[in-house]
C-alpha cells in the first residue's frame, strides 16, 4: 500500500465510470477469491481524479461502488455539518444578550461598549454559520 497523495480541488475534480474489461474483471474476481464468478454480475471501474488526471481507480460491483460513495458522502456531511457552529453562535448570542441586560441595569457604559463590540462580531459569526447551513 502506498501513502502517496495527489492534491486537487473538489470543484475541478473529475470522475468516470465504465464497465471493467475482461482482464480487470478477472483480476477483481481473483482478488475476491472468486475466480469462478467471472461471468456473474458486471464489474465496474470508477476513476476519481484531480485536474491533472492523477487519482484513484476503484474496481468493484455496482453495490460496492455505491456503498463506498454513500460512506464517503455520509462522512463528509457529518464532519462538515454547519448546524453545530450555528447552534453555538446562537447560544453565545443569547448569553451575550443576558450580559448586556445586566450591564444596562447597572448603567455600566464600559461593559456595554465591550458587549456591543462582541455582539457585532458574534452576529457576523451567526451570519456566516447561517450561510453555511443554507449552502
């Protein structure tokens, strides 16, 4: 196994899907320890490449390729979910409002100025998180 990574941008990434030729299908079945199943379900080759054409070639059945892509999609969605960031920003905004209300009661102008600055920055965070949720 190699530990070589080629970098690229998702926006420019390419993919192709084709049915495996007889040699690729034979290699696939031999690696699966099922050389007698060469004529069963079709085998496909999915190529995932960067803009330069460097990438990954996956050979497998339709089910295997779909399951792999579903796992990848689920992982990306889970790891990049913007909702927790929005929830945190909204909770911080609620806490800041409570602090500001307390500062108003004591007429602490210095604290109010500081809290207003924090509120402005936090509203930018809320807007960015909300934009990510709607992306």
